């Protein structure tokens, strides 16, 4: 039986990624779309997706509460500005709808752990599921590199680097990103992809224990800061660096882990291990396999552990620790939520 789904959010990512991903899933059927404005909701409607539209300005019978009251909608995908998401997550879970919300799990660790602990105590026992969408965990090259890394034994050193110069573009040209109310700006919004990727390679048996970082705002149009340069140490003693910047003319993305029995790296979809390298084919941005996995988890009543909100909390905690350390001139920050 197909599972009725609604998308909450009418932004670019919902339109270009979530909508086609739902339509490709064998376990999901799109029933409705909600956005704060009807104009935004209509932007997701296509010839293939003639669905019911809901918005705050649609009048009686067409608001969010009306959508959530429908018995044929069993689950929702939430893709709204970071600051707003927890309110909608709680609202949907309280009425028994399964939730897949876009990363990060919350604006900060405090709100994230409050949301997760509330869910685990009040909602999870009722059989209603809450997952966080992090497509980096479904990047084929990262997943494959992670599998090879686990076979290589204990990590010794690691390096994660993502650098680019963000100058406009469709994701930048949204008010909530250009003038962020959430900590870290793009470092939070985009940075969790890269901390998630590093965590996939290290694995849960190699959690990061402490971080020391310097931060900077190199570009005036990227407040409050756009660059992190950090050193970190895992619980097992591996040491490494994390470099994330949206404000530099340097470019590239790479992850390297030196382990007891070998070296694994992934860069530009190319995985290198044991002196051999190979390019891994990706399925788009990773959102299609991510949504497919969510649908399969709903159908089997076995949520995919890669979408656990505690995984997303651990990704967020690394970024937040870097920001707090940067504010304190590089003071070491101990991490609490990395062991998932």
C-alpha cells in the first residue's frame, strides 16, 4: 500500500529535489503541498503532480491544520527555513504524521536535544517516526569510502576540506540565507553536509571528542562568519583537521583518513584506497535514494538508522563547537553527542 505524503515548503530544494524524489519512490504518493503563500505552493505543482495545495493565505479549509487532519496523509517532508522547522516538526508529530525534516535538526544543539528528547519520550512510543534528511549519507562515493575505511582499522589521522567562494546563485538568493537569523549562516546550513561526510568515513566507533577552531568572515555578504579552520581529536586518539569555507578563492572538496591498515580518501566522486582509485556514479544529489530509503523504512516499519535525528544532532554539534571555539580564540570544546 502506497503511503500518502505531503511536502511542507515551497522553496527551491523542495521543488527541485524532494518533489521528483517522492514521485520516483515506489512506496510514496504525493497528496498535498503546503507553503506559507499559495504562490509558493503552486511553484511545486506540475503536470505529473496535480495535488491539493494549502497555504496560510488560501482561506478557510486550506490551511496547514486542514492538511494535517487528512487521514490519507500519513507522513510529511518538511523543508522550511532552519529557524522555523522545529515548530512544524512538533506540530506534525503531535497529530501522528511521520516526519522527514531537512537538515540541520535544529538551529542549535540546545534546541536539537530538547526536540529529540521530547520526541523519544512522548512520540516515539506511539510508533510515529521522526527522521532528518541528510543527503550526504546517501552519496555513493562517501558511503563506499566509509565501508573501505571501516575495513582499514583504527583511524590515525584525518582531513576534511570543503572550500568555495559563494557569490550569488539560487540558494544564496533567499532572504533567510542572505540575512541569516541562525548561527553560522552558510556554515551551519551547508556545513553539516561536510561534518556528516567526515563522520561517515570515521564511523561511529571513532567519534570526535574535542575541537579547537578559528573562524572568520572573509566576505561581507556572508555574515556572520563564512570560514572555519579547526583541529580535532577523536575519542580513540586520532587527530585531524576540518576546513570549511564559503568565502575563499581556494576551491575543492576532499576527505582523507589514514588508518592502521591503510589510507582512504574521497574527492570529486573518486575514491582512493590501497593504491587504487575509482570514480563512483552518483544518483543525482543523493536526495532520491534518501527519500526512497525513508519510504522503504515507513513501509517496513523499520526507520533507516542513517536518518536518525541523533545522527543529525552529532553533525550539528561539530559545527556549533567550531563556532563557539572561534568566538573564544580557538579554545578547545568538548563534544557530548557524537556517540550515536
